[in-house]
């Protein structure tokens, strides 16, 4: 919500349609994206992609290195 208006972050939208089904004002519509992104292989890859977007590639590289070495993140 921004200033009492619900918004959709199009960069994070995966086209699931949940926003359309719960919109009481009938304001949302699904439309095809201009650039289609590949679907993640599994849930872990999906969450790692979201985390990478939030913390940046440098911190993500450090985190993955620690994970490979078995260190605490």
C-alpha cells in the first residue's frame, strides 16, 4: 500500500494472479510481460533469487561461499 493505494512491484511479479483474485475493486488485470523470465527450478532457487535481489551480488557471493564451507552465515 502506498498512500492508501495498492501497488504491484512488476519486477517481482511472477504472474500467479493472486492479486487479481483478491482485488475487491476489480482494478487488477493480468497482462503478458514484455520480457519473460525463466521459472526457478525449485523453491530454494526461487528464495535465493529474491535474497540476491535484496542484498546484492557481492553479499550473495559471500553468503554462498560461507554455505559451501559450512560456516554460519
